[in-house]
C-alpha cells in the first residue's frame, strides 16, 4: 500500500483538474494559464531550491551511466520513431522522445525512492542529468523548430539559458550549491511557497487539458512569436500511446538493467537504476509541450497512462531486485 499511496495524490489532482474544467469552475484558458504559471514561475523555483540544497560531491558514475544509457536509447528511439512510425513533424519529435524516456523524478520519484530505495541519493543524480543535460537538448530542439523555416539562429540558441526559466533556475541552483550560498530567510521562504505550487498546479493543468483541446493560448514572450506557432497536430492514437508506454515502462528499465549488468553494478545499485528508469513520464513533458504548442495530444495522455501503469513496473522491479 505504500507504493499505491505515492500515486494516489497524482490521480486525485489530475481528476480535480478534469472536473474543474468540465464544470467550468476555472473559466476558459485555465489549462494554458496554469501551464504557463508552472513553467515560468513555480517549476523554476522548485528546481532552484532542490538543486541549491543538493550536495554535488558524491556521485556514482557507473549507476548514472547505466541510467543515462537507458535515457539516451529510449529518448533517441522515440525521437526517430515518431517520424518513422507515425509521421510526426520535426517540431513534435523531441516531445515524443521526451514522453518516451523522461522520468518523473520529482513528485513521484521522491516518495518512491524513499519507500523502495531508502534514500534519494541516486535520484538526485537523475534529477541533475535530466535537468542539466536532457532538458536543454529538448528545449533547444523545440526552440529551433518553433521557427517555421527551421533556421538555426545561433544568438537565439546561445541565449536560451537566459531566456528559459527552467534552465536558468537549474544553473543558478547548481552554482549556489557549489558555492555554498544560502538565501536570506525571506527569499528562501518565498521560493518555498512558490515551489510548493509546482506539482499540484501542473497536475491540475494536466487534468484540465484532458477535458477538451486547449483553448486560445497566451503566447510566450520573445521565445516563440505568434506567427511562428505550428498548426495543431493530429490527435494521439492508441498505437502511439501503446508504443510510448512500452518504451517508458518496459524498454527503459530493461536497457538500464542490461547496461547495469555490463557495468557490474551491485544489487542495491541495480535496484536504484531500474526503479528510477521505470518511473512514468514526467508531467514536465506536458508543460513543455504546452509551452511550445506541440505534441499536447500525445503528452497529456502519455503522462496519465504511464503514471497509472507504472506502479506495476516499479513494484515488479522492487520484487525481483530488492
């Protein structure tokens, strides 16, 4: 029941968002406004606080390498497979790959790591890998494909860490941790309050998006101009959801396990790698797809389906390897 308890709040808040949108409690554009609030304010605050408080001195290179191999393999296959299998456009492919291989290392990863692994030390490494390596690659690709001509504007991409609040907050958090800086109490308390809204707001936004296609969006400033928005994509079919789910909940843990065997990981290390690889698609994937206006039909359902089914993967890994 301890594993189930980690999933229940996610299901409940997603259902609350769906019901609130269905009953008209939040008004038009609720999913879009909530998504932008999370992307621009709450998520950066949460990432800064988490990374600034995370010690950077203790890392296990082999375990992180095993997880990284599984991430690169699955995200890469999803990125390419979105075109080969389903004819998805270039701007949608990064989000498709992210839906297949970007794990929920925050609100779901933390309680599961605590309950199954006994600590969150390896999860902290996963967070850094995803935030500082995987996320910038995905967002650079999305930023590039927001231009209908596919032009690579070096100045624009080089300035992405400054213009993108997620990357900027992560870099500042790592720098703060490395320098041993501590925020003034008032600033820390304010960021703590703001960061606490990230997970529930993202889940409510996810639930609201499941009720109906997203309404007219409030366009992002500077990064994506209104004229650069892409046309709505075809809805995600059952075949796409099935492939993403298999990649996320079966292929990624299996690749992590095989790589761990090749690297001669110990039993506790193997358990940590496989459990983290078996976590569901992060709701950040939906937030990013909503922010850039691509792949929303895929990501909102992928997050919901993989979150619902991932309990079997995590419990199976814990049973077989624990």
